[in-house]
C-alpha cells in the first residue's frame, strides 16, 4: 500500500519543478485514526514533509510532524514527544490542536514519570496554558485554550495536586466564551463543565459528605449546563451529538440533585421551559 503513496511523492516533486509552482504546497487529508495503520500515517507524513520542503514551507512541515505525533499519542508517548519537539523547533505558528497535543504529552509524563515530577508540576503546566490563552482576545480563538486549561487542571485534581477550583474556573470561562460562538461549541463546552461538576460532586458523596449549601453553586452550574446543552439540541445532534446525548442521560442525576438541594430548583425552573419538547 506504500507504493501509491511513494509514487504520489514522486509526482509531487515533479510538479514542484514546474514553472507554475503554487505559492503553497497542497494540503493532504490525513489518514483516519480509526481505520488506518501507523504505516499509512508514516507514509502520509513523508509526503507532507516532501511537499513542505520543496515549497520551503515551515508551517506545513510543522503540521506534518504534528499529525504523526498526534497518531503516536495512542500507543507511543516517546515518539509523540519527539515529533512534537521537531514541530516546535521549526518555530512555526501552531494552533490549539497541536498545543493541546503537547500538553497531553506533558500531562502523561507528569503522571507516569517520577523524574518529570521533579522538573515540573501541574500548577506550572496550568500557568503555561493560561499564558497562551491570554494571548487571544477573540472568543472563538480563546475558547479551545481555556478547554485545554480545564483538561490540564482536571488532571492535576485527579492526581491530588490541585483543588477542583482551577478546572472549574477554566471550564466556566470557556462556557462564557462559548456564548459568542456556535451552538455546537456552546453545547460541547457546557457538557464538559457539567461532566466535571458531576464528577466532583460524586467524589464528595463517595467520601460520605452530605451535599449542602457549600455545594449549591456547583449544582446550579451543572443544572444550567445540562439545560443549555439540551436547548441547543438540534445543533448538537448535527455537529456534536455526543454533547446532547450526555446532557440527556444526565437528567436523572439533575433531578436527584434538585431533590437533595431545593435551593437549586429555581435554576432549573428558569431555563427548562426553553428546552425543545422533543428533547
């Protein structure tokens, strides 16, 4: 299966020698995470690198390394890290997807490698992500970085290094930013905040803590996010059906929490009327 890809590289090099060279190399659709083997990803990366170097396009070269690094995150963290380092060494502009991959490698390293824990910690990682997020004023551009911050802070909480508050703050900021974005992004962000809030509440319950007034803000956030995800149901089912499904499946939990904390019921009553009847 590599032969057609190698022939494609050769044809690409021939095209590059033409006097009608395009200003940028062609963009190749990456292989599928679910259906393509690692060998196909490696071949695809070679084609991308060939094109990038013929066109002297550092951005395209960085993206080729990053794509293979993302694939290697599944089973080979060290190779993923090496590829993402190559991507950074090119000093090309990287987007939130690549930045998120780099942070995922760092998080796994902190969890699995005791030596890495001596060099860094989750608070330091959160500061790096926060600094990156603050560079973006446009809500659409800032949103993914705050979601990455929430993911990193959540990992820190799961490792008992951080309180849940940094992750809750990051997800809540993302929720506010999402109000200026698409309905699908709103639904996805609300689903993430609701999922984390529910996890924190369940951990408290497993410890034997009785939910009380100090948990009302967290429960109200969960309730509002579930309702918001249901309100954007039609957009969610076409673009991110998982977020809508999660919200729908979390309704029994919402009713359970409302029964335990009656002061949170107005938050539900205020917004439930806007949920489509079919939902």
